[in-house]
C-alpha cells in the first residue's frame, strides 16, 4: 500500500495548506447540517410520549457527549502517532484538540444538567455516567496542565502523549458505565434497525451527530493552523505564508 | 500518620454519631488512603532524579521496566502496606464492625498497590515539571477513580456484611492490569521525564 | 565503532546540534570543545540516549543505537556534571549499588578502583559529608568499575586539583590503551598523548 499520502500529512506546510483549503468546506457543511438537524429536531419531530418537549435537548446533548469521548480518543491516537512515527504535526493536532475536547465536555455536562432538571428533578446527580464524564474533563485538564508545566516543547509533546494514551482507558469505562452500574442515566437508545425512536426523531439526531463532527473538524483545522504557525515560527514557509 | 489524622478529623468535623460515621467510613478511609498515597508518590522518584541515580538506572543496560517495578513495590511496602495495616485503628474509630476489618485491610492493600503503580507513571511524567507536586495530584486523581470506586464498594459491602467478591475481583483485575502495563508506561514516562 | 552522522537536535526553539558528525575509534579520545551553551552536554546526552535527536543516525559497532539500546548501554559509562551519588550512603556503598545494577562486583574490585582514583581514605564516610572533589574521585572509581568500552565524560576535571586533573588524563590514557573509546567534553584541554586525540569544536556556525 502506498503510504505517501500519510507521510505527506507529516509535513507542516502541507498540513497548513490542507487545513486552509478545507476549513470553509467543513465549516459550511457543519452549519448547514446543524440548521437542518435543529429544524428537524426542534420543529418537525413530534413531542415525546413521556417527556413532551423537554427531550429535545437530546439533539445537542447526545452529539456533544459522543464527541467528548471521540475527541479524547482522537487526541490519544494523534499523540500515539506523534510518539511512534515522531511526527510533529501529529503532536500539534493533539495539542490543538485538547481545549476543544474540554469545552465540548463542559457542554455535555451543562446540557445534561439542563436536561436532568425536568427529567430527574435535579441539576446534578452523582451517578456513574455523569461522574465519569466529569472525570473525563479532569483528564483533559490534566493533559493541558502537563503541557503547560513542561518548558521544553518536545518533552511536553512526548510526556502529554504518554498521559493521553494512559488516560484512554477511561473512555470505555464512561461509555459502558450505564450498562455496568445501576444508573439514573438512560442506557443507549437504539437508533437504527429495530429502533426505539420513530424515524422523524432519529434523522435529526443523526444529522446533528454528523454536524458536530464536522464542526469539530473545522475548529480543529483552524486551531491546527495557529498551532503549526506557532511551532514553526522560525521556518521559511511560515514567513512566506504570513507575507 | 497523615492517614490517621485525616481519619480522625472526620468524626470531629462531621458528626460523633457512630451509625452515620459508619456510612461515611468507606469514603473517608479510601479518600484518606488516596491523599496519603499522593503525598508519598512525590518521593518515589524525586531523590533519585535529583542526585542522578535515576539517570544511571536508565543507562544501566538493564530493563528499566523491572527496576521501576521493584522501586514501586518497595515504595508500596513502605507506604501503602503500613497504611492498610494501620487502617483498623481509624476504621474502628469510625464505627466499622470488627468482622469487616480483614477484608478492609485486603482491599486497601490491593488498592494502594494499584495506586502506587498508576502513580509511578504520573511521577515519571512530572519529573522536572513546574509545580510538580500539584500536577502529580491532578494527573493521578482521574486515573485512580476506578480503584477508588471498587475499593470503597468492597469496604461498603464488608461493613454491611454482604458479598464482597464482586468488587474485590474488579480491584484485583485492576491491580493485575496495573502490574502488567503500568511499569512499562512508567519506564517510558521516566525516560521522557529525564530528557 | 561509534559513528554519529548528521545529528540535529532542538531544545525548544534553539537549534542546539546542527548536523554534528564524527567517528570515534578504539584507542582514540574525542574531545568536545566549545563555549558555554555550545551543546557539549547536549551531544553527550544524545549519544547516551537520554535525549532524542530530531534527525541523524548513531551507530555502535555498526548497529543503530536506538535499536540496540540495552546492549549499547551495557558497554557505556556516562558521567555527567554532578556525580550520581546518594548522599546518605558511603562512597563504597554507592559504588557497590551503582555497579551492582549493571553486573556482579566484588569488594576487592571496589577497593582496587578506589585505590586507583585516590578515594580510599574517605570511602567510608557518607558522601554528603565529602567535598565536591572527593565525590568526583568516587564517581571516577564508578566509571572504572563499569568495565565499559565507551566512556562519555562531561567536564570530568571539574572540582579537581592539579593532581586530580592529571589523574583523569591518566585514566583516559589507560582506557584508550585497553582499546576503549572516550568522548569527553572539556573546557581546558586534557594533557593526553598526542596522536590519540581528535578535537571536535561545537557551536561554530
């Protein structure tokens, strides 16, 4: 198999150009899908049998919840790639994703909390899924804290990479926590095939999932460009790009 | 010592009612154990890093993984194990029934061992970092959550007199996972930390 | 036996090692010279494997150093700026410990090494009570005990009096005559036999 395309991504100027070209596409698609999904979820979909309209927060909560786990995993994978193949761009991608992941996790906790009030009568309960999501936030903080505390950038890259990889163990625990422990949080709803929800509720949800992933891609590419410029500020290609 | 003080602070600050203390006991004991471990973890590698001995370990041509495993075990024998063995004093003060003490010691011993293993990784990563002690706690806490959850669960069951096998097995599984993987990660962490 | 090619290393923003290349052969000592901050310590640590270079290749006996790290380390003795001694142990105990993690060592060997470096008189005091020069003599005994083919020495004569500096030169000469290699970073030159020295100056743009 020809791996040139993979190694091309290892080049900072190439990645910068790639990010510059593709950001508007990802961003535009994300916006479009988000509008579509929100319209479908907030306007078109029928009210829930039990929760009436309160359930509609699922159209934001579920996508950001998945995204918080996905970003951490992506971060760990990027860090591992950086460590194994010694690609600076991979380390830059991991560094760029961390703050996004942290904010998305905060969004998960906030939207979940807002949903919790009408559902369970409380803004916060100490149940396994919520608690482990909170600890995911702490993992993000730890990652960013470690990066900030180490002066040498190469050492910071490698140390935070090891931390990210070790922390990935937490991700399956969060995902399956609702199955393992008695929890107030509802278990995963089957969306396709023998679905638990009607199609008119499902398609906006799937659209929102996709929209948020594209949103992450767009924001990541923007941050990645800034990160690459910062890391390679002495290089000639940076001077060319900025002039 | 620290563990003892923490454990006795709880009855002072919460309530002298023994039945309520008993409910809180698993949490108090395990959080106390965690905090004591975090304090002790700072010293796992610090002296050796400062005087250059850790570097010589990395340069010895022998497996750094095994050496760090040996160091972690020794560290646990001097910090975690005494903590587990002295826990009965604190536990009795919190109203834990005598019948539960044996399994409590076992759970604390196993849990503190797993904590030392995981903490070794974070200790290696924070070598030479700014605010190393605080950072070490921040990094170790999220990773130690599974140990805390199952450990306190085991102690809670022991106090209630119900079956403790479930959480104890999970704790054991975590410890085994830790023994096989953590020293490798710790060796990688230390090599990076020494740069 | 030790071949370094095109070594590039950045520490943060600084391009510390800019394409360093040299070869060290048995019986020759490579002297690293250069101003403070030129990268002498960095180069020694990179060869020892404590720092990872961004680019470049290092081979020992023809095999890549990165692939055969443990074998390479077992033939290497590294002495940094500070002698790696544990303050609460005596010199003798330190040597026993430091050498013991590499190989089995007997008390007689330790005595012989201490005698060679002039450390016998204070070998049984806790090392934190010793002067810097005395600690360095103990550390040099440790280098002897390592039985290593390659010595990496960072400023080995620091804190030593004139007699001590001659001692270092003698030890290096003996190592070279045994067919060993030495790479040493020095500020002042080492009084070595001509013909066994290669000088490599770092930090010259």
